[in-house]
C-alpha cells in the first residue's frame, strides 16, 4: 500500500475509520522524507503520536523512517529514537562542491536571485513561489528558462512538472538551460544541474536543494553552490528583511541563523567539500550546544502553533449529514483541514509580453464546466491572503461580495450576506471566489479592477501562475 501521511492522520482525528489505524499498526511501514513534517503545523505532533503507537509494539514495531536530513533534534529529543537505531549511509557521490555566499543590501536593492540573469545548466531556488515568478518574468526574454512552483492550475502544474523533469533528469533532453523554482524543487524531482543559487534557508532545505546539484556525481569540475543572504542577516542577524520574516513564519528563523553561522565556521579554511563532508558538518551541527538552543526555540514555536491548530480544528467525533448534494467526482475542501484554510478560487488571465506590458484578456484561468471524465480544473488560495492579511484595503473577498451577484446575475447568483458566506461556499470548486474579473465582466458593473487583484499570468513561453497585479506593475515600472 502506498499512501500519504494525511490518510493515516485522518484515522486519528476523525474517529470514523479506526480500522485504518489498526492496519497501520499491523503493517511494515516506511515513512519517506519524514523531516518535512517537523515544522508542519499539527502533523509534527500527530506523527509523533503515530510513532509512539508503533513503539508500544516493541519488537513488532516494524517501522522505518527515511531521510537524508532527519533533523536530529526532532528525531532524538521528541520522537525519542535511540542513537543505536539511527543508521547513516554514505553518499556514492564524490564530486566537489564549492560553497559560497552572496550578500546584498535589501534596503537598496532586490535579491540577486531575481535581478541577475543566469546561463548554463543552472537552478535558481527561492523560498517563495512569488519570488521565482518575479525572477522568471524579469529574464524570460533573454534566458532559456522554465518556471516551476505550486501556484498553477492542476493541468499546468502537471504539464510543467513533466517539462522540468524531462529536461533536467539524468540524460534528459536539456530543452531548457535555467530552472527558476520555489521550494517545490528541493524534493519530489530526481533532476540535476551544474550550478545552483539558493535563498538562505534552514539546514534541511539547504541540503535537500544541494542534492539537485550534480545529483549523479558525473561532473569532473567543482560544482558552484551559492547561498544568497540579506546583509541584515549576515552582519547583524536581525529579522528585518522579508526573507527573515518569512523564515520566522515557518518556525525556522533561529535555526537558519545557527546553521549559516555554524557552516561558515566549518568552511573557514576549506570552501570545496564533498557531500559526505557536508553531512558530517550537518551531524556536528546537531551536537553543538549553542545551535541546539536556537533549534529548540524554533521547535517550541512550531509545537505551540500545532497545539493551537489542533484545538481549533479537531472536534469530538460527530456525524453531520450534508445539506447539499455534491456531484459525483467533485471534491470539497474539508472544513477542518489541517493542511491550511484554503478555498477554491477563480481569476482572470493577464498576458505579459516581451516588453513586460500587461494585457488583461476576457478569459478566465480555467473552465468551470464540470466534466466527470476529466480531472477537475481548479486553483486554491488561503483565506488569509485573499482577505489581505487583515488589511481591509487588500481584502478581495470584501470587494467581490459587493459586485459578484451583479456580474453573475444571469447565472442566478444572489448577493452573499457577508464575505464568510462566500468563503464557506468556496469549499466546493463549483463556487470559487473570484480574485479578479475580466474587463468584460467589470464593464457590467462599471468598475475598475481591485488594486490588489490576483490574475493568472501567462507569457508567450509558458504560464507564470497566480500573481498580484500590484507585483506585476512593480516589475513593469522597474524594467
């Protein structure tokens, strides 16, 4: 049986399919890349409960945890895995890696990951999909590049996933020279490059990204691995840059600082290392007392968020019959999903030409007509982001609540009582929240687009995905 952690966790939190838990306890179980759960809110606690249940079986636990970056603090201090049960396997890859750091003043300039054009067989990995999009748009005219992230429709994501894999896999087509990507590339893709630039991140992400640089150990020359760091982090360790604030949201800010400082100290006299030498540094990192204090701070913050989410989302076992009939094959988002409060959304298409001029078309990102013989096309966005993170001026739901019923009057839409009614309905792909409208639809209500409207951006070369018009105009003005 091959499954995701979600299916096992659901047997714990829903109380409806307890037999799934019995099956897990009776099976030989492999948890691959379990380190990804360490800072995943709620899952880090529920996974630990699952491991404890297997531990209670003693000699019959039959459980294997697999990861190149196991986060030894989580492994030993929280899961209570003994040292003698941890087996390290050396890499077959003996290639040399030149580790370098590039700093920039974020008060005066934009990250080199977005401003510098790349050539050759290179990966540029940012911590957010938005930064990858911005970098791609800045340079898609002169780079032979491809963009991959999570803010695509299902169909586009599948297409560009395959394009990236076929181009950069072992003995791949090499259709593209440069890959610009968010964190999605650090896992799930067995691909390789000859040069890599990455935004500063925690030890686990940093090493996972490194694993895509000369992945198969075939290069005879040293492979450049460049980490881009805002000066405020490198010099003062301050949390003033957007990069630092984002890392803090992920509960890895302190451990990222600790890793960067520890790594630099270890590389003081030796810039070129093998993967096995770097993993020795990684293991030593989790034995450093000063680093462990900072790692513990991040982990406790992650656990507090987990407790709050579990208390908010997990309720006593009850069964509530559905009030509305759902078409067969149409998937609804759970009201108590631990994966985040996302809702289905729709958006108009914006074309960006080679001069970075914007053209708003009379098309939407996908057709909402339901076809049981085809996968449901959809896009999702978090409730927080489409409500402007508390800023009323950036609240797109509030904007459409006043206009949507008039725009879609011919389709029988009634005015929602409030924005939360729209958010509730958007659990179904049949009632998405419109984050932007076409010029034709805006003409019906004689309205201009919202200043923060989110469009589905495309270029002549490829889809760029969901982006705020505010960000698009910033690129246009800087070019």
